[in-house]
């Protein structure tokens, strides 16, 4: 565990490519605040128990659980830890609703997503696997918490300090970051990562132009004075504005790369995805790669640089 004043980083293992998610414990005179939770897996519960013992607090000392967003590695243990502690779980209303859209027991979102991917060129063998693949995540997020909603523009006390709640969408529609204006510290979730680019994905039933939302967030956040960023993946870092510029440049280059490829002739999103990310992906990585490809293609379409046409039940992007 690493510690900065009242903030301790707890690194929780993940059974997929990211390997680790960093959650944070904020200590205060009235108790402990947990920021993000990891997955509902034995390894993460064990890691929390070890962290609790090493830091010297009890589960009853947890006064609140705060979530940056609804993705399973952040949200997964929230319901379990809420039962352990009796503490409220704070998150955005949007992300609480989308957690149920994706992970509720009777949700048909897995089938909706499979049909969506099929229309965009995903082969039938992959389409058939998609619903079960998505439903496998339910075991990592149940039980769901009973959330208390917070929103951008509000303030929340974490430990002994008052943090501004910032709505930072793109990676998730209701993604929240937390800013201490006195120390100029930002607890950023997946909004800004030091080494990898946050996945920006287009999902049916969610933001129709998530890349625009993310680029708008980067522009809006650029002037915030930030000395230290506490991310969910990668080390704590201080090159805040430089990282924003790097991410903007990355997406500009990716957009141009896709545009030039589509100029060669009409392409499905899957064909563009294979060109950018390669065709030898696991179903887990393919889902993210195809959804990120769609986010970029829809941004280009919204900008008037691409058009979308349907032929024989599939969508094709073409140069405008």
C-alpha cells in the first residue's frame, strides 16, 4: 500500500488484462471512506481484509463508500461492502441506472448488444457468444448496492476534507471525479490515466457520442489546477495538463487513421476494428475494441466526415 497524507492506495487484483485496480481509503476523524471497491471475487475481499488489518480499522468504522463509476472493477464489491459496513454508497444516478441496465438479473442488454454488434459486422460465431460472456460479469457485481445519488457541482466530505464533485463523462456516462481545491488533488477514477488511454465505448442505450463527451471533458478540465492525480490504473502522477494533451493527440490520430481507412471504400465497424486493433482478440477485448471503434466512427459521422448506410442487414461507414 502507498500513502499520501490521509489517502491510502489499495491495489486490488483483476482476472483480466488490466491486472490491478487502485481503490483508495481516506481517513478522517469520523471514520473511513472507501473510493471504489474492486470485483466481487475472493481475492479482492481478501485484499480489503488485509488492508483493513494493516491500517488498523474495523468494518464498522467505514462511514461511506464512494464510486467513481459503475464498471465492474469499481462497482463490483459495493453491495457486499455496504452489507459489511452499513455505510451508504454514493454514486451518480446515471451510473446507478446503467449498472442495472447492464447487470440486472432480468436485463436484455446482452442480447441487445449482440444484435448491435451483428449489425456492425461482427461474425455470427462471436455474436452467439456475446450474451453469455456479458452475463458472466453478474457474479462479479452482485449484490447491487442501494445507492445514494451525488452529482457534479455538489461537494462531498471525504475524510476531514471537502471535495468538489466533478462530472467527467466519456469513459462512463455518469463518471465522477473528486477534487480537493486546497491541495489541488484529483481522485480521478478512469477519467485520466497516466499510461493507458481510458476506453471510450459506444454502447446501445447509452451516450450516442461518448468520444465527443470525453473530448469535451478534457477541454473543460484542462484549466483545473491539479498537482496530483490519483488514478484507478497506473501510478499517482503530476503531469496533469501534459497527459490531457497526450490523450487529445491520441484520439485525433486515431480518428484520422480510421477516416483514411474508410476513404478506401465502405467499411463495417468490425472491419475498421480489425484494421486498428487486429483480428486476434479475445471476446473480452473484442467487445471493448469494437465499441471504441464505434465511438470514433460515430464521432466522425456526427462531424459530417462519414456517412452510414445499411445493406443486407449490416451497417457500412463511407466517406461523406
